[in-house]
C-alpha cells in the first residue's frame, strides 16, 4: 500500500516520506537550473543592465520560449539569483562564532564575506557590484529589496550586542557597502599574480586597519 502521509517506524518515530519527482518535474528543474547558471555567468560578465534575455538563452543553449516558460522577464531571474545568493551568505553569517568585542564581530563578518567571495565569486559580483546594490538606496522593487533586508537584519543581529543604540538602516547599508567594497577591491588587485598564501598574508594587516575604521564609524 502506498501512503501519502507520514509513516511510523518500528520505534514509533514519525517519518515524512520524501517527495518523489517524476521525469517531467526533473527535466523542468534541470532546465531552470541551466537558465539560472547561464544568467549568473552573463550578469557577472556583462553587468545586469547590459545583459539581454538573448544573452542568457544563448549561453544556456536554450530557446527564448523555454526562458519564458520559467521566468516572466530578466528581473525575475535576477531576483531568483539574488535570493539564492543571499540565502547562502546569511547561512554563513549565522554560523559566525560568538565574539566578545565589536572588533571581533567585525573580523568575523569580514571573514565571511572574504570566504564567500572565494567560493561564490559570480554571486558576490551580482550582489555587491555595479548598480544593483546602489539602487537599494533608491527603493527598488519590493521583490528585490526583501532579500537584501534579510541580509541587513543578519548583520544587525551580529553587531547589535555591541551597540549602545539601535542601528538605523542607512548605517547598516553603508556598512555593508564598505565591507563588500573592501573585499572586492582587495581581490581585484591581489588575485593578479599573487599566490593564495600571499593573498592571505597581505590582507591581514589591511583587514585590521579596516576593522578599526569600521568600529569608529559604527559607534559614532
């Protein structure tokens, strides 16, 4: 007998059966992943504004009709990528070790962004470079603003224990811009002709100075 509800094992523990995807659902999911991957590549190469749907479908080797079966427009596929990237970044921020000072908290936050850049460079570029991140100060669509607000809330939760008063959203945004700019700016130069161990050694004193500047900015 096939059961569609939770089943009990011999120990009396209720186990919810995993959803079984049929071939059509698997094919649809695979096509969607292919479009998302292609969009991420061309967004990071050409910039969001310069990228066209043709660029995305050509990179994915799919037709425009296939694109529109999954996404209504370029903004929707970009929103989907942004949400996925921010989920990964927030997950890393939530695993930050407990700190005893604001300087330690800042070190942890910068290190998270540093590792995120190394592991997910294209997604880092999508989130923090170009006009997308700057547009957040001009109140872009709710669909795009919501995931970024979750990211700002994650940062605030890490810093609030060391602040005498609640941080306003503008200060959090400026802080996030500064961290992203520091990480991206450093690696833009450091990755040209430098070995990984040299990068790690070079960034340490710069990061320490940056942390001191950020701590002054936050407690002003």
